[in-house]
């Protein structure tokens, strides 16, 4: 959903995707055999509290903390992103995909 939010945002892109185009891209991605979607499992809120407990999480950082907690719950320790806010989550090995 973060992708849909960004890809359709007119302040980020001069010609943003339509919601249908963005969701279509997500559908194509999740159809790949090596891709899986992560969902909150029982105990998610406890993990969210742990992940967001060492610094104030509010506003635009809430979706990042949500994703970080999902990653932790599913044992994912590496994230490729240009969003430096994810470096706040110490358990994540954050890498810039363009470097």
C-alpha cells in the first residue's frame, strides 16, 4: 500500500499512476513465485510496541514502523530502500538499492 500511496501521489510525480495502474503493478509483483505478502499475525501489536518503543513514532513515521514490525514478525532482517528513516530500526540491515 505504501507503493500505491507514493506512485499515485501528484506531489511526488509529475505524472503519477492512476490507482488502478498502481494496484495492477502490485498484483503483477505478488504473482511472481518468489514474492509473498506479509500480514499481521497474532502478537503483532507487541512487536510493534518493541519496534517503536525506543523513539517517538508519529505522523509519517507510523507507516514505516508498521512495515518494520511486519518485517520483524516475519523474520526479515534486510530492507532495500532509499528511505533513511528505516535506519532508526536497529534490527534492520537497510541498504540503498541504487548504491
